[in-house]
C-alpha cells in the first residue's frame, strides 16, 4: 500500500512532468490530487518524437488503496 504522501504525489497530474520522460505537459485540473470524476489532458511524446494528447478521467478512487484512470484515445489507439 502506498503512503498517503506517495498517493497524493502520483495522483497529482502536475507531478507527472519531470517524473515521467514521456509527459511533456498537463492541462486542466492538474494542481491537486485528482479525485473521482476529475479529468485533464496529458501531452505525451512517443519515442518516435510524435506528440499527442490523452484526456484522462478518474473512474475509481478509494484512497489510500485504489485510484484508476482511463482514456478513450491514447495516441490514436482507442
């Protein structure tokens, strides 16, 4: 189980920049931990250099044990 501090860090989209090399930007509700129903855009750079956006939604959240997100389109892959 993650500590509450670790869960807060990974569920805050602003923290994705600089910790994941593919994440180039995040937009929207990104400053605080994302709770159930929240959504935001992530700008991702593929290894090929192609950039695309994925819109993420929190579909399940039960801190500190569960946080599930989904997207309908990940770089053209539905």
